[in-house]
C-alpha cells in the first residue's frame, strides 16, 4: 500500500509540474485542474489506511526532504512564473496546502476528509434506517395496533392513585386524605355531566356501541356521567367519604383497542378482603349499582379517532371497614373472558390495595 | 585432520596465567557481554567466575591431588570420610530448577492480561449492586449474576489453560525417565557400585565405554578413552582423553572428564574433583535460572488489546457519566451507569475463545511434532524473525556419514540422505573393490546383535562414530559385512591410537587360491601416504610419483575444505614366501612391513544435514526469517554445513572467500560486498555490542562457530536489540541459558537434555528443523485468525453498549438486558469465534515478512475503529430497528418511547398509555420489554452471521476464500418438507380420529 502511494505521488512532485507550468497558460489551467483532482484523490487514498501514522517516525526524514524540495520549487516559481500562471498557481497552492500539508501530514484536509467520509457513511446509514422505519410505519396502521395479544387481558387500576396502593389516612386529620380528594376531583373533571352531555352521545345500554365505517372516521363516545357515581361522585360529598372514614375508590379497566367483553354479560367488579378476616369489610356500595362496565362503552377505537372516549368507572364505597388496621382488599373483575388470576401480574383483572383508616 | 583453535574456551576460564598474558590487552573488555546480561547479579556472577578459576586440578600431579582431596588413588576414600563429605557437600546431583508450585502456576493463569480485565469487571458489578442495594433493597440481582459469571469465566478458562499446560508438561516429563545412574567407585580399597548421587569429592571412580561420567573427574589412568563432549561444548566429534595435562584451560585439557558427558569407548580411572552444582555443567545450568523469562509477543499484544478496551470503556463511561449527571440523574445512578458501561465493554467470551484457539493450535502443532509448553508460545513462532539454530542434531543428522570418496584420481559423492539408499558412484573399478575390502576389514565396529530386521542406518553399533559410519556404508553397499570379515579371518590388529594415527589389521584372504596375507591400514591421510610407495589406479598398482601425490593433496584439501573428516586407506598383500600361512604376527614388535604400501583411496565423512533442512531453510528465507547458525563446532565444518543447507546461500561469499578469490588480504576487502559471515567465538569475544549489532544488521547470512554458552546468550541478546523476535534451538545443557533468554526457546525432544527442555517454551519431538517451519506457519495463521476472532467479537460490543447509552440519554425502555448480553457473549458467539481459528490462510503466509513486534499489532487502530464505528454501529442500528419494530407493532411508537423510562419501570404504574391510548400494566410492559430484548438479540445474532462471514477474510473476497457451496444447503430441503408434511398428516389424523389406534400410538 505504502509503495503504491509513493509511486502515485511521484509524478505529482513539485518538479514535475514546475517544468510544465512554464508552458502556455491554457495548458496550465487544464493541467492544474487535473492536478487538483489528483491531489484530492491522493488525499483520499491516504486517509483509508492509517499506515502513515505508524510509519510516521520512519518517514520524517523523507518528509523533510520533500518539504525542502517543495520550498525550492516555490522559490523558483516566484521568479519564473508568468502573471496569469501566478494567479492560478496561488490558488493551486492554497488548495494544495489545504489538502496536503507536508509539514504535519495530518492536514486540515485529512481531518476534514475523515469527517466527510464519516459524514457520508453515517448519513447513508441514517438514510437506510429512515427507509426502514418509514417502511415500518407504512405497515403499521395508525388506528389499530398490529398486535394486541400482550396487552390483553385488560389490567385494572384504581383512583385515587398517588404512587402507592396503600391508603393510609386519619379521618380527623384532613391533611392525610386531602390529596386523595384533590386527585379524585381532578380525575373526575373529564366526567362532569355538562362536559359529557356536550361532547358525547347517550347510547343505548346493554349492547356494544359499534361504529362501522372507515377506520379514519372520528368515532363517537358514550357518555359516562359523573353523577352515575352517586355518593362517590363528589357532588354530594365533596370529600368522597374520606372525612367520614368511608372512602370512595374508583376502579377502571385498562383501555384496549378493540376489546369487547362477552356479549350479554357485562364485566362485574367485586371486592373482598384479600387475606385475613372476611368481616373486616362489612359493606361495600358499588356505583353504578350494577357494579359492572356497561357494554355500550365497548369497543374502544383508539385514541386517534375515539378522541372523547371516557373509560367507564365503577366506584367502590367502603362504607364499613374495620378501622385502625391495615385491610388488604382485592377487587376482581368477573365475567366471561376475563382473567384475574395471573400469578406474575397482580394487575390483570384484579387490583390489590390496603386500607388503613385511622380515627 | 581438522585443526582446532584451542584458545576459544579460555574466554570464560581466565584464571590461568598464560591466558591472562594473552588477554592482557583487552582484559577489561573480556566480560563485557556477560556483564550486560548479568548486570543485576554481578556479584553472584563474579563468584561463579572465581569458582571456575579455582579449577586447576588438571595441573596438579597425582600426589598433589591425593593431598588436596585427602584420598588415595589405590584405596580410595574411607566410607566414613565419604559419608562426612556427602553430608557437607550434598548429593552429587544438579539442583533441579525451582519448580513453581502448582498453585502459583494455577493462580498465574487467573491473573493474565485478560483475566484482570474480567476480574475488574466482576468487582465493579458487585460494587454496583452494593450501591443499588443501599438505595433500594429490592434491586435487581442482574449485576450480581453478571459479576459471578465474569468470575466464573476467568476461573474456568484458567482451569482449562492450566490443564492444557499441565498436559504438555506431563508429556515432557515422560520423555526420558532416567534410570538412576550408578558409579563404580573404590572405597576402603574395595570396588563397589554406588548410586552416582552419593559420589563425593576425592572418590576414585572407574568408567568405561558407554558410561555417563558421573561427576567432574580428573583422569588418572586412561586406556583409549574417548568422550562425547557435545552436550557441553557442542563439538560433535569424540574427544580423546589422556591422563596428561595438555592445556591450561580445564575445558580443553585432556585429563578432565566432565559430568554428564558420555564415555564412548575405552576405560579410565579418575578422581572426583567436583560434584553436583559445582561441576562445570552445573554452573552452566545455573546460568539459565538467572535469565529472566521474556513476555511472549502474544501476551504483549493481549495487554495492548486490554489497554485499548479499557481505554474505550473508561472514556465512554466517563463521558456518559458526565452526560448522565448533566441530565439530572442522581450521582449514584450515574455511577451505576458508569460501571454498567465499563462492564458492557468487557468482552466476556474473548478470554475463553483465545485460550481455546491457542490450545487448538497447540494441539495441531503437537501433531506436527511441535510440543508447546506454554500456550502463548504458539503464536511466538509466527512472529519469529530470527532463528538461531544449533547445528548438531537439529540441522544435521548427528551421526557421521561417508560423504565423499577419492580413488582413481576422482572424487565420488556418496549419498548422505537418511537412508543411504542411493549410492550411485561408479563401483566397477578394481580400486573400489580393494578400497571396499579395506573399509570392511580395517574396522572394529560391530552391529549389536539381534537387529536383522532394523534398517541398516538405524541399527545400533558398538564403536566410534567414524567406524560406525564406515561399517554402515559398507553394509549398505556390500551386504553382510560380518560374513565378509568371517571369510577374511583377522590374524593381527593394531587399534587406532593418537600417536600412530593409523589402524592396521592383517587378514587371511577369502580367495582359497591366494595364500597371501592382506595387510589393510587406514588413518590420517598424510600419515598413510608417507607409508606408501605405490598407488592403485583403476585396479592397477602404479608408482607413487609427484603428480599423483599432487592429486592426492588437492583432493585432501578439497575434502578438508568441505569440513569433512578425511581418512586414507592403503593395503599390501604380504608375499607368501616371506609370510607363510603359519606366520605369527606380533603387533608389539611389528614383525611385518608398514611401509611401501599401496595407497588405495581417501574417504571423507561428515555429519550430514537432514534432508528436509535445506527446504525448510529456503522456506524460512522466503518467509523473511533470518536463520543464524550458532554452533560450538569448527568454523570450516560449520560453514560447510551452512552452505549445504542454504544458511549461506550458494552465491554469497564471506569476506574471507572474497579475499581468497581476489587474492588480496582480508583487510582490503570491502565488507559490504560480503553477504555472509562466519564468526568464531574468538572474534565474537572481541566485539563490542555495537559491532555485534552492526554484524547482525549488515550480514544476512551469519554462522557463529566455536561459541560458548555465554556467547550464545550474547548473540540472542544482540538479535533482540534489533527488535527481532528470536527463536533459539538447542539440545545441550549449554544451550539452556540462551533457550530461556530467547523469545521462544525450542528444545530437541529426542536429543535434548532435561535442562534444555526445562528452559524451552517448545519442544520439537522429532528434532527436525523442518518442524519449526510448520510451527511458524501455524503461528502466523493463528495470529491472523486471532485478529479475525477479535474483530468479530468486538463488533457486537458496540451493539451491546449502544442500547445502554440510548437508555440513559433518551430514556427508552432498556433494549437489551444483561443476561441476554451474556447469552450472546458466552453462548452464541463462542463457537463462531472459535471456528474462526480454523480459517485457512488468505494468501501464502510463508511468503511475507514476519510481523514487526512494535508495528503490526494484534489489535490496531484500524481494527478497533472498523469494528466499533463501522460494522458495530451498523449492527447496533440494525438491532434497534428490530427493537422499534416490535414496540411499534405492539403499540408503542418510537416517539412515545422517548423519556418513558421512569414511568415504564415504575411497578405502581399499571395504566401506562401507548400510542393508541391502550393502557398497560407493569407486567405487560415488562413482558413487552423482554420481547424487545429478544428482538434486539435476534437482531444482533442475524447480523453476527454476516459479521462472521465477512471476518473470514481481511483482503480477499469471501468468494475467493470459498464458502460451503450454497447448493448443498438445499440437498436436504425436500426431506425437511417431507418431515413437516408427515407430521401435519399425523396431527390431522389425531384430530380427526381421537381415541383411535392412530391417536393412541402417534400422540405424544
């Protein structure tokens, strides 16, 4: 490789073109153009193998010689060159020095060229990636995920949620439960009756709210009014029962595009003490009273078209729970096609939380 | 015969006055070279020298000796005296080189360059877990597992490497289990046989032909004793011994026998003057232990590689630590990231791969008769640029063989190949008939009985080397020599002795009509010629005139110039009238003529080169390896052998040759004209290190003759100063210091002494120089292939590291987990990277120069950059595409993944929304994350297949190198389809007819 480089460079030595520069200008111009190309090529060649670096020590002497030669050449050139040739020559020199600085060998051009090469390399890599991702998105529908088997069966989550599933509060100290109330209020803003009536339609209960038609059409959503939650709506009791030690907890089922509960038999919610004395919870009120998610809220068409969809809720009003002790509660979904006993996932079809109400 | 410059060994033994005088001029310079190599142990070495100086027993008279050692040459020591001395001086045995305890050897395997990297990785993992645990007691155990796996890898690889080396050590140990040596000693006026170990100074021992001399002994009385000093001095010819003091130097004087040399013939009585480590050989052996072991080139390369990896790891780690901190991660989290990045850079599988690769090659080399003691030495041969080869036994066959004959005024060439099968010289002449008769009859050597089935050249012979050569030569040409001797009954004989310098015997002839006795004689040619008045030409007696004498001298000089040992042969038919059949010959009074004989011919012998050597030397040449011959033998012989094997090529000349050709003085020759040089130990002694360097650089073909063990060491050092990787071959104890000093010491398996084998890194099981060449080839191949392996392994490092970096910066769910990475590194990648060790060479690796120690690195910048920034990055990107595809198809488009990390990993968030508004529980997300791992893993895997294919070659196209022919992949495809279809049918029937016979038998 090294030898090749040398031999390639040989004709480009300063003496080589000095003698030719003495000829006519036109010839010069053509020639210099060639030279530029050649120099570029030369620089490119030198970039690829880094043999240079390793052989640098050895070559220092040679380089010095070259340098001297070049300087001589320049000196002579100043004396001999014709005016027009000079202009070209200077331009050539600038380009030459930029591309090939004999003193350092690591010239700006070389660093530059490395950057350019890497730029192109990575640019083409990026282009390939972009192409891949583009084709990927072409194959993916924006309305319907390609696969939903991972997200099925639906998970369950409760509100209020403050990064913990332990509800510890003291009835007589509002500070301990105030954030639950705020959280619930905030969560239920979207369920305000006025808003629901304005945005959503009142669809017939007990059956799927199927909206055929084009995928990209906007879908209508069924109303789920805050008032459905009665005592737990926060309308009558703005503290959602927390001030009386009868907390309301809202339960919702995770949204899954296209998920439909079994026909005719809506998914029900039932809560009980998970471990320990069953009588720790003496009564729970469910709102809506059916304690179920009505079929009309299904299916879900995805957030792009089903913009105003509000997840149906079931409120559990723990009206009589043993006080001053932690009560683990498990709320399960019940219904055909609902799985609530996955060992690894404690949030599929069920949710477990503890109530510790102090008085 | 060959004259010897006897002064040479006095270099090391300067105690005697004469030599001090001769060396006065440069007395200070004398030990220059030695001082260089023993600088740190100067004092110790001086001590050793003084001991050598003390050896002047050879100059003492027997009376003085008796006084000195308080003994009596008739009665010997008393057993009480002996027991006392034994208790004081210890047993007469060489202290074995300090055995490294096995546990140290084992631990050494665990802390090599690579292992350190893994250990550090493991410890960092545990530290990281400690930090995590202190923050959150329920943190994942991944880091602990990773740490344990890393430690396990080191330990297992260590055990493997240890086992490999222990195995070759065992093979070595079985070489020659020596039978405990016995010595015949006179004690309490009684001759008794005791183990040689119990000998003490002052003991009177008797030795006879075939014995190993049990200690350094001063010979008291000698009967035709010859010893083989080759293991000590490298002289291949038997050295005669006598009881007279002949030389100031104890190594040259004839009245000293050295420990561990062999008495070839005759008998002698001697007094023990040195035992155990105090013997000359013991002192040389202890030199070896003073020479440090050099790091092998591959160890240096691996260290260099570790530096690169560590550099990359730490710099990326710190960079991302800073980024993480500035991204407002907690400092402790950032530290864990830092550790994670560093650990991710550790190529877990590479240590195992390199070890396995090396041992595979070692195994392959063992099959080619190169036993590798140290795994890393496998590669060292490949980078060898200078081979300092011993002559005797390595380049030559180590046995005298008839090389030339001169009769009828003509020189004939005999076949010197290993089996002698092809003797083509003209055997029709009458002179040959006579000559062959002399050769057969005037010879005392005999085959040991019971070897009829053994090829002639391999039979064991009782007798000295030249007689053996003659016996075998005649046996090959004439057939049953013993039968011929029987038919020509021997009536009288004068054996060879150094004063007569001839051997004579008188026989009855096998011709019943001829009643004359035949007197045959052989010996030093000039002595034989003196006794002759006629010469036989073409079977006819002719008067020996000036012309024929001239012809004789020319032939004699010519053969002598070839470094061969020349013998003259003559005969005489005794006239029947003077010597009737009943005549009694008396060898003491010599009642028969020993002059006016008829000269028949000359015959010359040499220890010929092995037939494979010239080819091997040529191969070394074309592989850019300089072959230097270093021998204790005579320069002329050395040069002749060097020429015949090509160490000095046919058309190159030494300064002396040029001087001779141009008839000018040696000083007038332009030294640049000469390519070759023959340097004697004498000249070497006077050289400064600079001069030696100059010699080594300026001459491409060098022969060192008459060198001492210490000088061998100096030569090796000189070569190493040229930045050369030096291989040294040797067999004798005298070679062991040089073997140890060399980058790779190669000992001879058959002829080698234990000391040499201990000091060496590699053992040639067949003692054949040509095996070195195959070793070089394997070594070079393994270097290339290791390069490929490392390139392959490094590539995926970036693909394993990038996910973590992206995870930190962009906050994506982790694309690939630790365990999965381990599965790649220690699972799927191991076999392909080992497979690369079997890759065949791309071009003729024996036609390029050896790699430069400092410039051609195993892992260079190009390799690292190409692996990391080109292929590695492509691979990472490819795997990321796979990862994004999985997430996007499941509902998480890339845009939503950005900075999702905290919520994603929060196990309390169980309704995380994806791009479609679906809500995911923590476990569902986790499951998806694992799918992502798998996708990423598969992504890397698939690309590693391509990576593996591209790594097969570095320059050639894959299609030039050749793949498994693609069409063969499809041969079995129909059967694969058949299996599939068949099974579908099976399942169909099971479903169609539940409970049927089919179901019962075919459902599993």
